[in-house]
C-alpha cells in the first residue's frame, strides 16, 4: 500500500467506535523486551523520518502522550527508567 492509503487506513481504524476506551492489560514480559519496546516506540514518535513522522501525525498528540506515559510506567515498574534515560543521553551524543 502507498503511504497515503496507509495513513487513511490508520486514521479510519483509530476513529472507530470504542478505540478511546481504556483497557486493562496484564503483561508478563522481560525487562529486555520492555527496554526494546520503549526504544521502538520512542523512535517512532520522535524520528524525523517520513514514515515515523507520519505515525506521530496519525496518532495525534493525545495518543502520543498516552504512549509516553505508558512507557514511563513500564520502565519504572521494571526499574529501567534511569537506564533508559542514560541510553537516551548516549544516543544523542
């Protein structure tokens, strides 16, 4: 699919009935997976690449903030928040 078609598809899915309802999810995943997932999501929300910026645009600021909060919560529960911050500093340099 072309990028325009993908954008329209995701916009349609994200505005479907019930998509804004909260859902409780109980996950049991490794710290490694949490750290990798946080890096992938952060990269998707902040990268300036064409596809990444399209995702951030489609998701909107509300969803982006919600994802950031969820990541922060997961990192804190896994005792990885400081490590993630330090990795982010290293990646910027």
